[in-house]
C-alpha cells in the first residue's frame, strides 16, 4: 500500500517534469541541448515573441515593435517623443530599448540563455564575438550590399568582421561611430580628458602658468577660497566624484581616476597601464605609474578640503546636478562642459575651458575610422519581415538624413538652413533645458524625446554630404563664428592657438593612438571572476585612499591593496590582459 | 479495500496542486546547482561549457587572502544576524506595551505608523537616508547651524558601528510588522486569566510579567528558532543599497557577497557554489535548532 503510494507519487512527479520540459522554451536546460535544437527553438521563441509584441503594439498604434538590446543606453523602455515620431513616420516601428546599464548586467545572462538577446543588438565587441559564437547574431553578408548607406562603410565593416574568431568572410556586425577620414588623424578640437577650469576664475587669479599637479592644486585652492559657494549659496568644490561608473570601459579602477591617467599620455587597458611610449605595459598597481599618481592627486585635493565629501556615496545624477549648478571647479571629461557651457556663459566668460599644465601630455584615441568598439548586429531570431525593416532602419540610421536627426537635431528647431545650404544652430540649450519641440514632432521635451539608443553607426565628426560640414554643430562655420567670444579670443591670445587640440599638436603635447580594428580575446570563467574581484578590491581601496589624511596611511593602504590583489590572482589577470591587448598595440605601432 | 484505495487517490488529487507547486518552486530551481560544477560563462549554453567538478569550491579557500575575505563575510553575517537575534525580544515587548495603551485611536495610530515603513522598499529608504544624512542634508545643516560641528559628518561613509546602524534601520522598518504576530497572540490570551490575576491583586507590571509574556513566549520561541535556521540569510537589499567602498568590509554579508560576485562580472559558477554551501549549512542549522528545541521544549517545530 505504502509502496504503491510512493510509486504513484513518482509517477505524478515524472508526469510533471515531462510537462515542464515540454513547455520550457525559456528554461536554460533546454536551450543548448544541440545546435540545431537551439536555432530552431530560438526562431520559435523569437517569432512568437514578435507575434505577441506586434499584437500588443498593434492595439495601441499598429507599429511593429523592435527590441533593441542596447549596451549604451541609459534608458529602458519604449522610445518616446520626437525621435519616436521620426522613425514611426518612416518605418512604422516602435523601439523597445533594453538597457543593461539600467536593468543590470544580469539581463545579459538571462536573455542570452533564452536564445534571444534582441532584434537589434548593440554590444561591446568582446561580448559581440561571444554572441556570434553562440549563434545569437544573424549573418547579414548577403544583404549588406543592398543598403548603400551601410555599404559605404564596407571596408571598415568587413575588416571588423574578419577579426572575429573563425570567420570566413561572413558579416555579422556593424561597428559604431565609424568615420571616413583615416585611422591616424585627429579631427576634434578637444581631447576626451584634459583639465578644464572656469575661465573667469582663472583670469581673476591673473592667468598663472601651471607647472604640474601641485600647481593645479594651488590654483584650485585659490579658486575655492575666492568662491566658496555658487550664486545660490551651495558649497563649491574642485572636484565632485561619483562611484557608479567604476570598472567600466575596459578599465579596472575608479572611473573618474582612470580617465585622469591620460593626462600623462598613459592609457589603462584593463589591469595594465600602457605607458606613454605606446609600447610597454606596467601593472596598474605600479607605484610609479599614473594610476597611483592621479589617485594621490585626488587625495591631495581632499587634504586641502577641495573634494566634495559626498563623492563616495552620491550617484551620477547627484554629481551631475552639482556640475550644472556650478558647484564644481574642475572638469576633466570633454562632455562635462555640456552641463555648464551655454552660449551665455561663453559670452560672459564664465564657461569652462582647457588650461594646460606644463608637464602633461595628453593621450587621445585617433578618429574612430574603424569604429569605437561597440558593434550593432541583428538578432538571429528575427523573421524575414522584421529583418527587412531592421536593415532599412539601420541603413537610414547611417544615412545623412538619419544622422542629421541624431547629431544635429530637428530642422528649424535646433538648427536652421541658410541660403548657402549651411546650417546655423539655434536653441542650443534645447537638450540642457528640455525645451518643447514643435507640434509636428509631438511637442514634448527635446531631451525626453532624444534618441535613446545613445550610439551611432557614423561618428558625429563625419562630414555631412548635404553641407560639406560635420554633422555635429561644434565644427560648423556658423557655430565657430558665433562662439568666437571674447573669452575664446582671450584664450587664443594667451595660448597662441585657436583650439585646445591645436595647442596640443603645436606644442607636441598630444599622443595620438591610431584606431585599429583588432578583436580582443574574451575572458575565461576564471579570469572573469578574478577581474571582478580585483576590480572591486581596487575600487574600494582607491575610494578609501582618496579620503585619508597623510602620505603614510596612503602608502600603507596601497601596499595592503597590492597584497590583497595578488591574493585574488592579480598576477594572472595582468598576464592575461597583457596578452589580450598586445595584438592591438602591435597593430597600432604598425600603423604609426 | 477498493473504495479505500479510490479515496486514497481522490485525496492524493486534493493535495496534488500543492505538491506541484512545491516541486516547481522549491525543487526545480535546485537544478541550477549544476552551474557550480561548470565553467559557465554566458552567452555559451551550459552544454558547451567545461565540467570542472569541485574547482569553484576549492577556489573559495585556496589562499590566505580569499580565506580572510570569506571569513570576514561570515563574521559580518553572524554579527548582523546575531544582533537581530539578540534584540529579537524587541518586537515582542513593543507589542506588549502597545497592547497596554488604553486610548484606542492613539494605539491604532502608533501601530499604523510603525507598520508602514515595512512597505517602503530599501531603495527608497536609502534615498531618504541620503537626503537626511549627506554633507548638506538636514542633520548636517542643523548641526552646523547650531555650531555643534564645523565640518559635515559623513554618516553614510563611515564604517563605525555599521552593524548597529544596520540593525537600527532594520528595526525602524520591521518592528511594527513583526509585532503583528505577537499582537495576535496577545489577543488570544484568555481574559479570565487576567481578571483572576487582578482579583488576586496583581498590578499591570505583574500581569505583563506573569501572564502576557508567558502566554506569548511559545510564539516567540518558534519565531526565534525559525530565525536561527535562517541565520545565514539576512537578505541583501538593505546592505546592497547601503554599501559603499568605505563600509563594504563590514557590511558585506553572505547574500550580498554572492550577488556582488555573480552580478558584478559574471562569476556565476563561483557564486552558485557559495549558494550551495550556504543552503547546506542552513539545513544543518535548522536540524540543530530542531534538536535543541526538542531538548528544551519537549517538541520540535518541524
């Protein structure tokens, strides 16, 4: 009797498991049973997803919903506002953006194991290579030549794809931010990271020459002494840091510090620092290298009372609000000026601008001829109709019209077209102040409706065939004329160059690292654990070290950190990273 | 016999839905443990990964630094769990005193106010904490205005008394909610007992001490033992939102450690391995507590 009960229980269990296995399309167990199985299943779930999505979307607008897995996006959900209107008018699609930066990286694992990452996929190149290997990306070789705007970059696209492991000429990915200049030229006026100071504060101090980092600290201290608060009465600081970007962009350590290393021509490649000669590596834990130096610089600032005490606990939004409120006296990312420099401020001389420090040479990546590292692809699960729409959309995304929307904004709202066909920027605070767009584009805020994909196939500094000028307004003749303010003139008179990058080139202070298409090795399971643990340890110690009161403690903590890192397997990681980046370095030196 | 058999089947069908639920939600996920024995790395499916046996279990403790870190994590877990265990009488006493309030509206008000925080998510709690305690927050502003301090105190950034602070936040959020169980138990006490005690001349303190508390003690003990079995799982949300580089050494509990490892950069296999160990230890703890309960109270709770 009892035995029979047990038997029936088992029978029920078996039945249940069978049922589960039968319907478990999303269970990781079933996905990878065999290659053929995976593909079949992927297609299944892909099309059924698409079906349900389309019906869901159809009820509201009749548009096809395209899922965009987007490693660059800071926004998750359906694209809204004017950019949505633009693409809906042309392709009748809705973009449903899935952003690991918002949802957390775990979404990558769950989505890949379900076999359907997204309809359009935007990934870092290492992840992209993994996904190609796992069969998640569609082969677009046959169709690419039919799309003229994409095919204009055929050389760059095929070079990138040739670098994928085991590739025999198939095309899977389209690199982002490609340019049509050359791999060694540098077309921009500013470099990504350099010291930027308030011009009015700097002139107040009598435009002192800054010799080295100590000189910079002194200048910043004097600035803060003269202006302890902003106009609203909130305290000002030399720097306000934020921890939420730590360990990003292929660099171990505090995101705010790793960029500063480029002030001395050195560039962090994961756990290694590429020295200014562009050939040798040194571990990030090297006391003579720039990570230590710049961390120490921040610590010196702290000891002089120049670091925002909330730095270690605030998030990016809080830091950003302080930048926009004028509470921060030193910027170091070129894009940070976007949160402060308005036309008005450029006119009255209160804007931020590059001030050279004598002993620095600045590292800059050359024009992204072969792309900037991220890659667009099409999910392997899309059906034919959707595939066609996606390719048309991507082609438009790389077309002059699409790029004008992405980089210049809306005609007659953010720019006007003159009689000579050249553009003139208007409403340049549209993004900063979220101005309402014209009714025909839906009338909502400009920033709210901005393109949330946040990554471009063609770089903003590329030349627009319609105007013969760049897509982005900063290099338009009209913009240059408009921004040639007294401040800019004074700056040019003082430093003898029109733009920061020009000054750097003139004085031999710019290290340009050529753009090369090299596919990088992806982490093994061991390395990925070690990397994560090392990064966490490095960041934790670094933050604590910024807030210590004397050199002895600073050095003691550095040594303790090095020891801990070694225990985590840092040496293995460093070895791995050197080997990982060496092909890229070789290629760069070959181009030079 | 046959009818009995039929009844057996019918009764089995009654219970079947629950068996299915348990199987799906409690046993099926255990399948995920296999990840601990592979070099799993997305997007490659498990079938393409390498079987590595107990490698990740060794990895946790294969040198001093790692052992030290794991030990610190365990110490944090035990300290924070221990602290809440030590103060586990707090909700009970809170319920007892709440019950003594004679003014009904006031009693309801207190109960509502203390229960509400339970429904606020930890993320919001942290936002509130940041607004109150950052360098220009309410507390620092007031202290500076009154001239108590000249430099803002970085409350959230220090690791001093972090265990105790975490207990305070947890209590603020949970005390009202936890008291509900005791309030229910108190309502169940026979009124006659209390009346009898009053006739015998007991004052309020004495009724509390000799009647109320002994009556709800069994509830307290069961909850305590259950908590003990859950000693290693003190959740991660609270510590996740409050963690930063300055307090991480002391705030990183086991659940958070697992999360940081896995979600940070895909150490899925290693964190699964830690998860497996945690489950095993928890089972041992539960059985031990059950045995202790049998010894002390004469009955187990499972």
